[in-house]
C-alpha cells in the first residue's frame, strides 16, 4: 500500500478526550506590537529573537495541517499581526482553503493601527469579519492605555475596513477607574455604526507593572449598570468561546461578555492556540503545551506533524484555572497575552 493511501485515515477530525471537536485555531504570528497596552505588556518588553520564529511558510504548513484535520476557522493574532513583515503573504496562501471550502472563515484580531494600509488586501484574501481592540474613544486616555497609540489612526483604520465591506467587531477590555464610565458610550458608538461590541475582563497573564487586581472590573457590574438603562435580551449567538451575548433592544446591536474569571466556559471549548514559535497551547489558562516546530522542521512529510497534533489534543485539559488572587498579585499564567494572542 502506498503511503498516500494511508493519509485519509490520519486526517480524521481532531477530537479531544472530552469529545470536543477542535475546529478553531488561533495563531499568534508575532509577539511584537506597535502598542504597549498597560494590561497586556510591560513598558520594556523583551521580544523573541527573530530566528526563533516560524517562517510564514511553516505557519502556513501547520495551519493547513489543522485545516486538513477539521479546523474551520483561523484567526491570526499576536502581538499585533499586521506588524509582522510580509504578513499579507500568509493571508494570501491561507485564502486557498477558503476557495476550496475547507475553511469557513479566515480572520484576525488587530489593534487597527495598520488597517488603513491593509484593509483592501485583507478583503481581497477573503477576510470578511475582523475584531478591532479599542478600549476608549478619548484620545488622551487611548494614549495612556496603549502607551503609544494614536486614536485617530485606529478610527481611520476601522473606517477603511468598513469601506471595503468588512464587518468589524469592537473588543474592549473593561478597566476599573479607566474606561468604566465610558462603556455605554462605546456601545452606542459601536452599535450606531452597525458594529457589535465585546467586553473582556482583565485576565491574569504575564508580569506587568500595574496591579491587575486594581484593574479588575467584573463584567457582572458592567452588565447590571447597562441594565439600569437598556433592555438586554440573552442572545443564542455562540462562537464556541467564552463570550456570551445579549441583544440591546434599544440599539439593535449585540454586546458580548467575556468573563473567564467568573464563569466556566470550558465545556464548549473548540479552540487551540499556536504561538509564533510553534508552541501549541491547548488551553489559554494552563501552562501545558506541545512543540510543533520540531515536527515541522524534522520532516517535509506531515506524518510527524499530525502525530504531534494528535498527542497534543489528547492532553487538552477539561478547563482552565484562572484566579486573580487578591492577596498575592502573581499572574495565574506566566506568559503574556501577546504570546498566545488571547
Ligand atoms: N494586538 C491585537 C489586538 O490588540 O487586538 C491582537 C492581540 S491582543 C493580545 C488580543 C486581545 O487580548 C485584545 O483585545 C486585548 O485587549 C486582549 N488582552 C490583552 N491582554 C489582556 C489581559 N491581560 N486580559 C484580558 N484581555 C487582554
Ligand atoms: Fe499590542 Fe494588542 Fe497587546 Fe495592546 S493588546 S499591547 S495592541 S498585543
């Protein structure tokens, strides 16, 4: 029997020990970023040496192996995905899976700073919906949070994406004493432009300067404040991730709540995360990981890669154990969000 005759057998969908089908891969294509958001990075981040990164071809190969094993949705993230050199090449090559129908969605999460430059190309490569992170509409506060971002550039980027027909979802991290007085305004602005808004609770990842316990604002508080003025109707929309949605009757838009610390969302988890060095994290909230770089570099044939993927998925844990400990401010997970991309 020829080796290729065996391949269909190894291409069975990836299903973890708890019966969850892995259909969603997030890839952090770089740990670098042009911003230094206070909750995400320290002012002086040590970035990875470039030689440790997977090449764009290697990233494509791993992503394509996941697509062959049932991944239907790919999200590129970072760091800031659009700062990686020649990143459009990766979008271009991955778009072939959209054309064959093997992939349902190719998308990205971005801070929006380079969207004006890339919106048209992204649309050309089949990117239809994107997430843009934006925590405030106040230019001074924006600079404080991002330490170096320019709000106008991001708003122009969002406008450029909308002009080329992409649907934009806004992601905002809820920060106590920083943007808690602005959530309603962010919602009205987003919904006014036909964009949904997802609110995220601060997660304890990586050492940063500011005490995360101080930044932590439970979304239950935000939600009940919104309920004082708006009618929130539970919405069945699900992505397989931690977000739960409500439809705001008065605006018609959706508000998502990502509350990994206060709710358990793991039973429907359909995703894994690949870093730019080829490390696969099976859970955002756990340290266990698998090295796919060795498998990719060891052979041009995908057999070893498929085997490494199978072994990794067999270890996907049932759930995370995030806690923001109010006595000691150590992060629950040592790596920064910019490593796994959130
Ligand atoms: N640079 C891109 C961006 O900002 O959209 C993509 C990467 S960023 C790490 C992905 C998302 O994670 C952003 O929405 C960001 O606000 C969020 N994030 C970063 N650090 C976080 C933390 N400690 N807790 C909760 N969300 C965080
Ligand atoms: Fe960069 Fe995104 Fe992290 Fe902000 S949240 S520092 S934009 S990676």
